[in-house]
C-alpha cells in the first residue's frame, strides 16, 4: 500500500521514486552450527522419554529425513524396527510444564461521570484487578551418539518458555496445546540447523561508484550496473573487459569479486576483494564476503568427502 501511494504521488507531483538497488545473487552454504556428523550417514531415532517425547522424536526424524544437499538426501533415516545397520542414534526427552500463580495489574476506572453526559468521565482512578499468570515451559534434551565408538557428537538441552497474564479483560493469545506444538517445531528447526548444512542465496548490492574512471569507461560501468537486473553474467563480462582498458578502482574490483564468488571461483574472488580493500574500500560487505566464502568452502569440502562415504555404503 505504501509503495502504491508513493507511485501515485510521483505521478501527481512529479518527484522521482528511489530506484531499487542493483544486486548480484550469491549462492552460499553454512556448515552445521554445532555437530560434527560428516562421517555419519545412516541415522536412527530412538524412542524419546517424557510426555511430549514422541512428538519431538517424530519431528526430528521427519526433519532430518527431508534434509537435502547437492540434490541428494543428506541423511539416510533407519527405522530401528527394521534391524538395519545405522551409524548414529538420536535419543532424548521432551516435557511441557505448567505453572500458575495469582497476580494483580493496574487498570484505570472511571469513578465519577458527568451527570449531563454519561459517556464522559470526569475523574479516573487506578484500581487493582486480579489476574492469573500462566507459565508454560517446554524442556527437551537431544543426544546424538556414533555407534562405532560411542562418542557423543551432539548434545543439547533446549528450553522454550511462554508467560502470559490472563485477566478478565484479556484472554490468553494462544492455548497451551498450540504453544507446546509451536515450541516443539521450533526446537526441531534448531536441531536441524545444528546437525546439517544449509544452502541459501543472498542478494549483495554492487558498488555503483564511478569515481576514478574515465568518462567512456564510467558510462560503460554505469550500463553494466543496470545490466545486473536482466543479465548478471553480461554485466560481469562488461566489468572484466574494462580492466583491459583501465586500472581497476575499488568499486570495479569489488564488483568483480562478487562476480567471481557468484561462479564459485573463490581464489579469484578473494584476490578481487583484497584489491578493493587495498584501493581504499571500507565496505563491510568485504569482510562478510570473506566469512561467507570460508563457510561455503568448508561446507562444500565436507560434502565432497561425505558423498564418497555415501557412495561407498
């Protein structure tokens, strides 16, 4: 709605809307956040203890079973009832606890109304009202152990808490059952991030600064920036061609670093990003790019080793 209003105002009053920033899309990867399970392919989920253990165990089994990386399943989920061999077993527990207590809250109340107008209040005062404080806590533990040597590769307690004051004029925003289900889903998501890699894309804004370029090169640079919207590869080719006719500027070096990172040429990307810094760029996107590339390279190297292990099983 706001954007529609801005467009209408631009038509009526003749001012220009700010253009959307030109970006290049980078495909990146993050390794598992906590666990070292690169050598564990076949995973079994045992029965979890606690009233909510079964729901958490089922959620973990389903979540790990749907993890895909490089167009392949990352885990092979093994049912214990099948008797098939497995590399690691997941155990744990989950239980919700309810705590309630009486509390008071302040409210404003009309203590004197206008005799001539009953809808008008002449005097307000604060009064206490009785409420009930409801605290629901979902506590879980998860443990993943390798079968070969019994080593614990992942262990984590998880606690999700919800506190609400329920008053005569304010009901609970959700039921206990709804909160427990939501909390368990959130814990499953956390466990999935902890034990499996993640592939994602990020749009990084190109540097549009033409300072230091001769006019013809500057115009070509500007055209390449616009070209990123429809033909990113063509824009990258255009920037690369400019280095044959002109010394790279910090902006040109940064953009060529993005281009190299986009095609996963991490050595070239590192060189270009480093050159951009030496030429004076203070962009925070450069340290972020170095960190992103390091995580991606680690993830891809682990994945290559894992694929060899998967193909051998």
